[in-house]
C-alpha cells in the first residue's frame, strides 16, 4: 500500500471511530506516537492523517499540539447576499486583472479591460472562515441601487479549499452577485463561495 493510501485509510478509520462514538466533540485524540504504535505505521503517517482530518473539519488543533474532535460547524442561513457582514472579515487580496470573457459579459465591458479585484474572507462568530467573496469592478467603486444573484454549485479551488478548511474539489455554493446602478447597469460583480456543509440558502423578495 502506498504512503498516500495508508494515511488516507487511517484518516477514514479514525473518522469512522469518531462517528461510532469512541471520541466525542471536544475529546482529545491520542498522541501521534500512540496512534503510530496502534496502527503500526510511522508517526509521520499519522501526522498526515491528522492534517487531512483537520482540513476536512473533523479534527481541530495546531501543529505540535494535541488535536481533538471538532464540534460540527454551525449551519447558517443566508437570506440577503448583499447585506453588510456582521462579523469579522479580512481582505486577503487587492489586485488588478484583465476581464475574462465571463467577467466582461457580467459587467458589460470589453474582454481584456483592466478591472479591480478584491478577495475578502468572512469569518463566523467563532473566528472560522465562513465564506469567500471575490469582487471585480472597473475604475472607481460605485454605489449601487439593486442587485441580482444567480445560485449554483461548483468544486472549490485549491486556494479556496485552504482558506475554508475543505478538501480540494469539495462542493460549495457559488453565488454570482451583480450590483446594478439606478439605470440597471452593472457596476460590480462578485463570486460568493459558501461551504455546503455550513450554509442554507433562502432568498426572498418583494415585487
């Protein structure tokens, strides 16, 4: 069995033992050395299994410290994707980029035109990453009078997975939010990426 398959098998077995109730949320797991003896593998293999289980939100803990069973993430309901975020947020990127064909169509601008780009990581009340918001606009940021939203599902990228604590290719909600001026023209567009295990989407409105 390859080293990759070995640590993934151990991670799957530990997950099954947690689901069976051997360890409950908040319980510490045995040390890597103890688990290495139990599974008859190198301690590094257990470390990789623990890393994988932390990335998928099953375990919590830090390097060189003990790990413990994570409490299930809070399920939250998003009702207004344009409302101010009430918790912590961190801007992780502010760069310029050229408009792809998709972004050009969303903003009604020529493909290749220079756009501003901003990536914001929004946190839940406990300080964990709740969603990623990537916004694009041309020129100066403008006020908007309305917005439209399209909801879909797609796999997360490697960068998104790292920020959100997910496995690469995990499925997430993707909300395409386009802000409009008072004449209905797009002034800004954004991708809101929300882990499916932490969010419900419930949109409503009036006419």
